[in-house]
C-alpha cells in the first residue's frame, strides 16, 4: 500500500476550493481506486493523506484533467506553497475501543 501526503501553506480558501476538494475526493475514490482520503486544516497549514494500492493508480490520478485544473488553481490562488510525498506503507497498527 502507498500513501500520498500533501502538505500546504494556505493562501486563501474559498467556496470554490471546498466544492473542488469534495468533487476530487469522490473522483479519487470512485474512479481511481483510492482506499481512503483524509484531510485537515489548522491555522494556515493543510495536510491531506490518501491511501492507494498501486503506484499506477496514483499516477493516473495525478494526470486526471480535473486534478490538473485543481493543481493550477492551487498554485495560483489557494496555496502559498505545497509539497507532495509518495511513500510506501511498511506496516501499520491501531487500537479500537469496544463499547
């Protein structure tokens, strides 16, 4: 499994951003096989992590026309700076509380 980690310094987020982010999250899951997609914003920092089975899925997602348009808007409008890392998940663990 792979994770794509997106970290950004926010410039200005608006309703267009919110609409685009929701649309692209659904597209990643429904069309490209994204396993999970979580994002949070604190102050002027945003982080989003998506999980994928293959590098090919990530590559196809990166090349999607709507994703490319969103990247362009991110660079020109929404973000001051951003960084993307693609990492391979070596192992994981967790804890679930029972009721």
